[in-house]
C-alpha cells in the first residue's frame, strides 16, 4: 500500500509541476462540449439520456488523451525500466497508475459536466446524486481498461489512434448501461434498480481484476 | 564526484560464489536470434566487461540479467536462485544504469532519489537521498528538476539512483556515453570503489581499451555467442578487435 501511495504522490507531483495532462485534457473536454453544443444547437434543453451521451463523448476522448499522457511520463528516459526493476509487485504499478488516472479524469469530469449543464441546459436536478454515482462507476471501469491498454500501446508506435480503437469498443457496455440508466431516471422518471447498478459494478470488477492480473504481461521495458 | 562512501555489501558472498550463472541462454526477438546458447558464470565481486560489435546482443543480455526481459530459453541464476520477472527479492539486489537516465525529468534529483529509496524499502529515504547527493556532489542543486541538468549531471543522478538501495550487482550499459573527461574519470573511480567494496559489476562498453583497463574479466559476444571469456590481463585490445569485427 505504501508503494501505491508513493507512486500516486509521484504522479500527482509531476502533474502539479508541469500541468501538461490536466490542462490539455480539460481544454479538450470543454472543446468537445462546445463543438457538440454548436452542432446540436444550444437552445433546446437536452434530457438526461442525451446529456449522458454527450458527456460520454467528452469523457472518452479526454480519457484517452489522459491515459496516453500519464503513461508517456513513464516512457520518457526509460524510467519505466527503473520502475519495473524495483522490488514491488507490478500490480502495484497498475493500481497507482489507475488511481492517478482516476483522479485526473474525475477532475476533468468535475469541470466538463457543469460546462455541459450550462451549455445545454441539462436538468439534472431530479437525480443529481444518481447521475454522479452512475457516471463515477462507469468512469472507474473506463479508467481500469484505459490504464491497461495505455501501458500496452505505449510500446507501440501507433499510440493515439490505436488506443482509442482498442478502448472504445471494450468500454461500450459501460456507456450503454449508464446511458440506459440515465434514460430511465431522467426521461421515464424511474428509480435506478439495484440490478442495473450491479451490472456496472460487475463490469468494473471484471475490468479491474483482469487488468490487474495481466498488467505485468503487457508492460515492456 | 566527491569521494564516495560506498557501503560494503552486507550480503557479500565468498569470491568463489557465483553472482550470475547464464545457463544456455538464448533470446529471439521477432524470430531473429539475438543471443545463442550463452553460458557463463560470473563470481560474486567480479568486475566483468561485456564487449562486442553493435547488434551482438550486449544490451539484450543486460536486460535479461536485470530481469526486465526473460530469455527465450535457458536459465538465469542470480546469487544461486533462478531469476524471473517475478523474483521481487532478487530485484532488491540488482541495479541497472542504462543508455537513458531512468529518471523523472520533472522531479528534482532529491525527489527521484527519495522515490526510489522508498520503493526499495530503504530505511530513512530522506537521509539516504542526501547521502547519495553528497556522494555525487549535487547537494547544492538537489532541488532543481532533472530536466535542467547537463548530461554529466544527469548521469551522476542516474548512478546515485541505481545505487540508492546499495545493490550487490550493478549492471551498467554504456554508462560513459556522452560524458566529458572529468566525468569519465569520476565514474571510473566510482566503479573501482564499488568493486573494492565487493560489488559485482557488469559493464557493457564500446571503448575496448578502457574496458580492459578497468575490468578484471571480459566476455566478448559475436553474433549472439560468447567467443571470449577470459581475464582481461590475458587479453589485448587487438585480440578483442579481431573478435568484434
């Protein structure tokens, strides 16, 4: 646990110092919201279902950039080799990277979501905590997958495009389940069922467990 | 670098114990054979240089020794134990200095050293980082980000990072590359001190004359095979040159 905290503190310290990832990712998220807003028209209020879909577009693209940037920190100057040689389980490196990514994506979501609410006039007042909870669970699964594939792709020359191509299809179940949940909540006025949340939790657990188990096999010095 | 306070290895074995045993190691990458049936034994406390032309597998061999990559076949034994990527306790006894710095460029020298001291479970990481900064003579600039350092200074921090956990086995992949003459002298001096302290050193180097001067044993690779495995006092530069061409 100490090693996880040490690595998270390192990642956050680097980010606080150069502000490269968070700054870029936030700008990208807001740009996506703006472009979608201009494209879809900002006069019509958008219900929770559409709001979730619009926000997912921003989260997905911002997330991919975030995963790439945070893994690039380890690739620069071959510092990953030093990390891999440290006497720590490689699952520790995964957990630290995942939690660091999660902090950054949630920070982006905390800015992009209100921007979307303002831009589109989303009315989330009916169930704001449900919205936040469902999106947080979905983002956890997204970060679990993104962290794993960013490590895998970082040793490839294709990077950006390849990472998006790999992550988006695998994340699709999370996107579908969360948008369906939001549709039930905001359009139909139905409460979120425990079974639906259970599906999200199950996805998260599967993604987290598999990613943690295979992480050491995908890391190449 | 200032006079170092190199610690003798508390786990130092008797000179006849093998620090490294390469047992019929082969490595292929993308179906291309890089190493072919490499067998060699390096006793604890020996200073060995690995020589060979470009592409003969020197760096690959070092990566295998550092457990960063597995061999395609054969067995690597370090300090009497079979070494794999999951050999966490063995990794505690190894250090690698590579072509690249292996340092976080946005962290300061002190932060880098403290980070790796913590990851290696070094008691009092702050004090150890300060001790290593004194050794490499960079205490005055310990708070500067590494990216602001010259190549020579970065290499000094990289060496301190590698030694922060007082390893028994130091693997160095062309550590002299890009250094100026004073830095080369200082690094040679440091390696000599580490050798005197009982550390096992494996040095990959392009400068044959320098390697034969500072190391006590040479392994020469050609086409991924060991063609020379001799004490350096029995070898001449001309002899090595004929093998590496």
